[in-house]
């Protein structure tokens, strides 16, 4: 982040600016205040939204875990064992602490518990923002707190905790308070010991403290954990025996151990088909290896002055080696976002983006829904935790690239015709190609979101179908007025010519994704500057198309009753069935306007025509949209006006790219390097 000392203006210029207007320093401070207030507003909106989502849900469907524990018939009211029904997944000490609170909790299952959990999240975000590894710029320190709180609010562990009424934020907060806030090693150890009493694998922090020189804290944490377990055993001996011996520290409590919610090594091995003594042996061996590697790395990062990263690495190891780690206990993965990975400035975003996506989005949005990807998709959070604990090469603070990564190269600005173009001048043309992993992640997530919005737009119930069919008659009337209603004639002519029907069916089904992905792959490898320009244009066009799907659901010709169009691709449609078979599960049948089949093909044709060096390459590129528009009309999947709509959103996509970023950079010579030495030098002291 740039600060005023590195504005590049001479002192005289700054003085002159101060005489006639606000100085650069005042402008920078004003912008910083606006940014900070905006981020706090976002955090507040997210908090209110999470609270509203929980409290607006019917009482029997929200805070289900809390209701199971402390409700009128909850296990904490029962005089027998807490674990008779396996519904209570906490430790005996946790049950002992919660028992006196049951009556109060009954009265505050809504507002009180949810608001209290949100306060814990805010406290956690504040502690994290103050624990960032030094050096931290003033701007980063001021903006860290609202960003941290917003990320926590969006994360699946926090949302799951709020929805279920769980207490899993408390151990994380206690560990962070013990490591960064309280003074005195004994007090620090007591807090971490209490956290371990609530979540036993947190006891891994005791050896971290020991090997980083805080031995009193390590001993204090172990003694506190032992004392808490002893108190619970004295008060509830049968429950303590059931938890520690019969259930092996919680294994078998809650949901099925092989369920997708259990993101631990034990759960992953069970999902892979291992059972019995073999699975237990493999789990213990892998757990020991992860513990050793994770603690070794955590100690190294703690000694390097990155204690927050060390805490995150240890927490990720604890996730993996626990017999059961449910979704609400996975918050440690998000803390690993503070690690810096990569020598180039452009690579610094890969790890943070990957972590945020993993802990924010459902796994099915991260990876394709194909059987070959199920082992990865079902364990994506566990894999992220294992990577953070054992494999990701986080940079040391002593590395020359920690503060000064290899700078990004930019192409020279391209002159534009209008004064205020580009509107976002900081989005300059980068010469180097972006990270492939980051691009694949963003493409996959963007396409998954596109599928969800497309599927939801318009709906397929009776009213949605009626609206879409009404719009279909409107489009048909407009085409008849313009004398371009050729769908029926073309469709029936193609059906009579077998090879044409087969050709257009194949073209419709096969080239929609293959050609755009091929164009993007070639641009990524050979023309990275043009890749970014083309990708932005395609993204804008697709976003505008989603707006069209939502605002104007439209029945394609093949789904308009009485028109007589033959569906050459999907077969005969039964209009008596409200979902039109299994197709609706894959895509919204009424997202016809605009046609992205034609829109994406037109984008490919325009990009190839602009960039390709040979005339015949340009001609082949322009043939693709011609064949595509022929295919979508011949197969009965789109109206002619749908293709016009697709052309409109593509033109708007290129226009928005030009408006926001300026003209496409045509020259790759004389790159501009941005100075990355924006942070003041530090004395080199390491905070522990």
C-alpha cells in the first residue's frame, strides 16, 4: 500500500498543493477514512444479515444443536449420561460448564445467543487484526479489522456455528487471547488449557509453546486442561468415562464419522473405504506425521516472528488429527490466509484467494460435479488444512521477497478518445500471465455461480412457465412483424436432411465450451495481455446475460406449445410434465434471452479476428458464430432475436472493458515497472 512518503512529488510541489488545495497527505487520509468506514459498513451489514437469517428461520429449524443441548428436553436436563443419545458432542467439561446456563439459555435461544456469538466473532476479528506479522503499514493496520470481521462473517464455519448454536468460536478466541492479548505466561497457558478442555486437540498448542521458549505457558496449559478434565470426572464420572474411553475423545458422537461434515483424516479414510484396524492404524500413522510436520513448521514460523501463522498452522494440524472435525470447527483454516506465498507480486493472491474460497463456498462450487473429482471435492477443506500444516511454502520474514516481491510489469498506457476513459486507470495492462491455479479457481467458481443464477432465473413452476411462454409469443410476434420468423421453416428443413441434422446437433452440443476454453488457453499461453482483456470482456458479457435471464425468462421455440418445432437435440418434449424431464436439473430451460451459445461464439470470433496474424485464421474464427447461430435456430433451441440479444451483451462486454480499462494494449514493448518499496524499513525486531 502506498503512503504519502512515496507519492513521488517533490517537497515544493507538495507545498504548492497545500496553498491552493488539499495536500496529497490530506487526500490520502480522506480516502483512507472513506475506505475504512465503507469496510466497517460492509462488516456491519454482514453481521445484521447473518443475524436476520438465523432469527427469521422457524424455531424448530434453527439453533438445532443448542436446542438439543439446553432445550426443554435437551440432554443437559437429563439426569442420565450426556452421551446416551450421542447428540451432545462436547467434552464433559463443556457439559459441566453449560449445565448451569441451561435455564438462561432457554430464554435466550434467539436474540441473546446469536448476538453473543456475533460479539465473539467481532472480538476474534479484532484480535486477529492486531496479531498480523510485522511490518504492517498504517493503512493495512487500519483496514485489517473490518476485513477480518467480514471474512469471518462470510466463512462457512461461522455461518454454521450461528445456524446450529454451537460454541466452537470460543476455543479459537481463547487461544488467540492467550497468544496475543493477555500478559504473563501463566495466564496465557490457562486460557489455552481452557480451550483444550472444550476442544481436546487444541492441546497441540502446548508443545508449540514449549518449543518456542514459553515453557511456563505450556505447563500451565497442560495443568489447566488436566484440572478441567479432573473436575468434570469428579462431577460426572460416568460421562467422563464414556467420552474419553468409550468414544475415544468424542469419536462416534454427532453425525456419522464417514459423513462429509467430518473433515478430518479419520473421516476421509472412512469415506475412501478403509475400516477396522487397518483404518485406525493408517489414521494414527498419518496423524503422527501431520502432527510432527505441523508443529515443526509452526515452531519455525513462530521463531520467525509470524506467531499468527504459527497458530494457524497448529490449528490446521489439530483439524486433521482429530477423530471428528465438523464444519463449525474449521475456523483455523481461515487464519492461514495471513501466510505469504510466492516470490512474484502477482502470485501473492493465489493462496489467500484459495483459502477464502475454500472456507466460504460449498465444495461443489470449487470442483466439477464429476465422479472422478469426488475424492477431492469431499475433502477439499481437509486438503486445505493439510496443505497449510505440512506443505505450503510460506515465506520467512528474512526472505528478500517477503516485503519486496518481484514487481509486476505493465504495458504502456494506450491513448483513448475520451477524457474520462479509462474510469479505473489503476487497472493497467499486466504483461506477465496470471497464476494458472488462480485462474482455474476463479473460472470454476464463476461458472458455478453462473449455473446457479441461470438455474434460479425465472423458475420452472407453473407461473414461471406461463411467463416464459408469454414472452415466447411476444418474441414470435416481433419476429413476424420484422419478417424474420424463420425458426419453423429452418427447423423442418434441417430435420429432412439427416447429415445436416446430425451436424448441427453435434455442433450445438460440442463447441459451446470447447472453443471459448481453447481461445482462452491459447491467449493465456501466447498473449497474456490480450488474455486479460478478452477475459474481462467475456466476464462482463456473461454478467449482463445473467441479468437478462433473470428479468426476461423466455421459452425457446422447442418449448413453445403449438408452434410445432422439433427438438432435434433432446428428443420429443412432453408438455404435460412440469419439469420437462431431467433437463431442468442441469440448466434452466427458460434462460433463452440472450443466447450465450451465440454470444460466446461471437466473442470467440471477434477475439480471433482481432488477434490472429493470418487472414485465414480470422476467417475461421468468424465462421464459428455463423455455424453457431445456424445450429441454435435449426435445433429449435433459440429464436433469431436471442442471437441478437447475445450479440448485444457481447458488444456491451467489450464496451465496458474499454470504458473501465481503456483500449486494448497493442504493444508489449517498454514495460512499466511499479515500485514495490512502499513500506518503511523496520528495525528487524520480531514480535513473539
